[in-house]
């Protein structure tokens, strides 16, 4: 698996985390990657020795000597690095991958970016924190990691094209929009607004929180009425399920304090493992929540090789979040043109919800023909849970989360539980290049289309399965939502404040991130398919979030006791804070990331004496005086509009941004001018906005060829093609 990209040569021209993480993926998959020189890694991760160790993880497997030629040069994220990368790409005859903070079109094109500001601008920060504020910035380099894997997917697509495009463009802001784009479209088209309800309280799920047990922590997520009833019965309080005030998730959110007071003492009576077993029997998503020191030692993850040592000193950090096996011969990949490198490939998409559909949507953006399989009795659950579909329009055809996630796909309805449906699904698999599914472990085997059967039908197939905990092992049977994935990832012990229970930063952080990594795994297997044959990819969604927790996992090994949870503050940048601006629930995020930004901040707030104070010249000194500095910043910001204050600070060279709600994102000039919100026409909903692909080839985003399918819209068309598709793959058609 680690040599899939052997033969590719990649050069980095930046010390930015996004660039280096993208390069890390290439290096871990066998490409020759030449790392950038210079820079002090004490300013990344958790700073100091922990930051330097994190930097070594980012650079694992990379070389120092510049090659005579290359396939790809990665540049970003400031103008000087981009100019160097462009010169290198020209001299080496390579594709240029430019990674910027913002799109080159729009009012924020010249803004300074940091991970903290991207969180604030994408709507991720606003709902995280106490109800009365302030919103809390999550720790780590999540936006840059997301941009790194997004850029990897876009770049590998470009390298598969014939001819290759000369330039690939990705920006961190749009890449991180994967977490909030569907909510933004839903808010625009359906109405509704963003809310902050408190720690571990996210619409639409409650309880969706962590409970202390007799020996640790348990993450629980209950959405459906059956799950709430099962939870109450499991805890010996069946009468709570009949309480009208707790009947729906919204009502339970409004009564969350009361519910926690009733449930929390009950969970203390048993150890975590017993609660997990009982939850599984009651069909409730619930997971152990190991802290950052325990996480690499969990038997399940040790068996999967999810963590491993790197460099010197015995420090461990995450490995790639998937396992692959290879078998069978496969034809050479027929590459498409620069705007559609996967043209001619067929993807059969069995997945539902968010993670699998985003993987398949990414492949569709790259030109693949994506066939989405549903049934009348089991449609994609993002179409909704309504039992009455007699309305006009049918409720299941008006859900904009589904519409956003399934554009560029065709839809077929097949009931795999019937002989005819199973036969046709088998024929689709036999004629496919890729299969995507995100069912719970073992479901595809029960449906008769598990890995062994897929190999018989189509030896050259690349198939990705993505249960929350992967296939096999003691945790593989755990039922999960995107919240469960984050609860199990270690991140809840890095984010938030000391004294808080382990906390979620997003209602389903694990879902879209897993989709991006699944696409990366598929593209890597496709690149090597002629050499390695077909591939079965066993991806664990939880392990995808380990990539985001890597800096915290590393820092924990340099820390006595639990890693401190410092809210919005950072050991690598000070001041980093969210302060109140004028207006109700209006906030400004500031992240001073160096000496130049510090001096500029002092000038703006009228404290030039601080700029001359040697004790404040270093980040450690400013961190020691954080209360006083943040108080002065808050006083300056308080009478101002958050956006106006951000613009003043940015003009002076200080990284700052308003903390935006998710329901305003569809109205942002930055995204509109960048072309991120194109429109499509679809039956039942008419003209509607849709999120564009967060990358471009030679300045052009991938085409939007078709809106999300009406349930079963293309069934006749696709079934008529079955024989042709199977013959194209060189396989006998199933009887």
C-alpha cells in the first residue's frame, strides 16, 4: 500500500501545514517528496519541542535534495512562497498546485489567514461553546489538514489527466466549507438560522454528549425515537421515553439540563465497556472515549496499525486511516481530459448520508459517471425520515443537504433483498471501476455483495468500505453517527476548556472528513491499479480524525498529566481570542501569529508601549499576560461592528475575522465572487444554489453536469446500459 504512487516526484515550496500535510500524503503513499527548507516548527502544533516533533511527522519520509524534474510542485500559502513555487514548476516541467488561504477573487483575497480565522469564517466556531458565549476556537490545524487532503485529491486527479493541466488551485477557506456547505444551502433555501445551545448541544441530536462512567467516558448519540426509547430502557428509566416533553430531539435539546441531571448519575454505575455492549444490544450509537494518552494504546487501533513511531525518540502518531488489500488483474486507466480526468470510469455508490456520498461526489467532480443506488424502502437517509411521501412536492425530494451532496450523479432504485434487484446490483458492480459504501461493518456481506463476492464479479474493482471503526476488531460493530466518530477520536480531550466534559466541536465532524479521505484512498488505488490490480479499501472513519488530533497526540507525549485544554488560547500564537463586538451575539476572532502581527496589533489598539516591551516580544511572554492583552483588545473591539473591526485589523497586518453564523455563508461576497455558489435547476425545487467543487484546474472549476437525482430517476437508462458496461470491463454479465 505504501508504494501506490511510486514514480511520482513532488516538490514542496512552503513550510505551511496545508502544503506539508498534502506532501505527507504523497510521501506515505510512495511518491518521492522533496520537503521545503527553513522555518521553525516551534510555531506549529503545540509549540516548542512538541511542535518540532509534529513537524517531523509532517515531513516523515520526505527528502531534502531537489530533483532535476518533477511531476508536481506544491506552493503556498503566502505570495512569496507561491511565486517561488510557480518558478520551480516552470523550471521542473511540473504541475503547479497553489494552496492559498482564500480564493484570488473576492474582498478577502488579500487577507491574512490562520486556522483560527478559517474556523470563524466557515461557521464552525459560532455554535461551539457556552450558550452565552464566547464561541470557542477549536485547537489544532484542522482547516489546513482539510485543505491538504482536498489538495491531494485535486492534484492526483490532475496527475491522472491526459494532458495534465498546468495549474491546480485550492484554498483553505473553501476546503473547510465541507463542514458547513450543506447547512448553508439548507438555510438559504429552506429558512432557519444557526444557534449556539451550549457545550455538547448541537441541532438536531440529543442526547449527543459525553457521560462519565465508573472508569472513564462514554459518547452517546440518540436521534431517532427508537434510540431514545432504547436509551431510557437501558438505563432503567423507561418512563422517560413516554414523557411528552422529551418526545423529539428538539424538545430534548431544550430540556438538556434536565435530561443530563437525570441520566448522568445512572452512567456512573457501570464501566464504559459494559455500557458499550448494552448500547449495541439496544441499537444505540455509543462509543468509548479514550483520552489522548490512552488512544494509541487501544487494542482495536493497535491491531489496525492506526498509530506508529516516527523519527527518533519513540514518539508515536497516526498512520494513514485505511488498510488495503490487492487482488486480480485490472486494465490500464483510461485517463480523461484536464477538466474531467476520471471520464469513462463508472462509480457505483451504495452510500448514504454524508461521508460516502461526499467521496462519490468528489469522484463525480473529477468526471466519473456516478450511479447512486437506493430503494423505495431504503432511500438515502438524507432525503429525510418522513413516512408520508404523498405531498406535493414529495418531502424526500426537497432536502437540500441531500441535493448538495449528490449532484453530478445518476440515480437507480434497486431492492437488493429481491432476486431481481440483487442480480441487477451485481451486474452494476461487475461493470464498475469503483464501489463506494459506508454501511456498518458486515452489512454488505449480509446483502450478498461483500468483498469476496465483489472480487469474483470484478477482479479489477477498487472498492472502499468505510464503517466508523473499520472492518474487524472489537469496536467494529459499534453503531455510529458523525458525532460518534468525533467522540472516539481523542479530539474531545483537546478542545474546550479545562473542567469541561470531553466536548464535540461539530454535530458530525467525522462525516465529511471521512469522505475526503475515502476519495484520497480511491484515487491512490486507481493510480496504481494497472500495477497492483483491484483493491479493497478498509477505511475507519474514526482514524481519519486521528489526522486532526496528531498534534495533540504528539504533545500529550511531552506533557505530564492530561494535555491542558485552553479554550481559544494557543501555546504557538498569542493573543488568540474571541471577543465581543457591537451587537447581540456578535464576535471577533483574532490570532496573532508572530512578532510583526503583534506590533501591528499594538499600534491599532493604541498600546505602542507594549510593542517596545521585551517581555512581550515573544509568544511565551504574551501568553503570560494574556488576560490583560485580551481585555485591552476587547475594549477596543466592543463599540465596533465585527466585520469593520476585522477589516481594520487585516489592513494593519493582524489576522482577524468576524465569527460568522452558518446561515449567512450563502450570502458572503467572498464566496459569491469566487463562484462557489453556482445555480442548478431540479424538478420539485426549481432553481437552487449548490456548492461548487473546492478546486479548479487552470482556473476552471469542475463542471456541474446534473442535479441530484430524483429517487429512481435514471433506473431505466442505467439498466439499459448494463450489458455494455460489463462488456467494457471484460467481465461476463451475471445471469
